[in-house]
């Protein structure tokens, strides 16, 4: 009985193969090369990132960890100075300078002690939208601080 069912199934499958239309090859999936260049998001704030070029005045970028942003309350900005590892053993006087879009500037000084890793400057009266550029002035000269949209 099982042999009869197996034989019937084999015959049916054979007939299906003969009666079925021939298989079509799959459609071509050739993709033409894209002419639109792809761009990776900018690499900012990491030690592996290439430094940005100098600003319009020729000032180099500050240490990759330095930065500025709006305060959490949104009413002012904060500027972060990180003592570069190779200079950690030296005390440093740092001035944070905020140039506003109206052309005026505000600044704050800080004495960074030897071994001090970070200092936070706060400018509560300067809105993020009013900032044109932020700088650090040190014994090494002036550099620009990377911030939102830089």
C-alpha cells in the first residue's frame, strides 16, 4: 500500500514538472553605480579625529576635549577647558573669551593648577544664539573652542 502511494506521488510530481510552465530566471539585480557622493558625519571631539582647520583669523583649534554648549537651563553657555596631558604638570592661566554676534566680547580668567584636569567657565547672561565664536587665551596663544554647529 505504501509503495502504491509513493508511486502515485512520484508520477504526480513528474506530471507537475511537465505541465508546469518553465521556470523564469530571476530578474536582474544589477545596480548602477551611484553618482551621489556619500559623506560621513564630521568627526569632532575625539582624539582620533583630524583637527579642524584654523578659523578665519588663523587661530588653531583648541584641544579636542575643549568645548562649549548651552547650559542645561538654556539661559547661558558653559565653556570647558581641559588641561592637555603633556602640560598637566604646569600651572596655567586661561582666559575664556566669548565673541558675540553683535561684535562685543565677554571674558573670564581662571588659574589652572598643576594637576587640575578640567575647568568650567559659565556665562549665564550669554544665550547660545548670541555666540559668534569662543576662544581660549593661554601662554601658548589663542585657539578657538569647538561648539555646537562648529
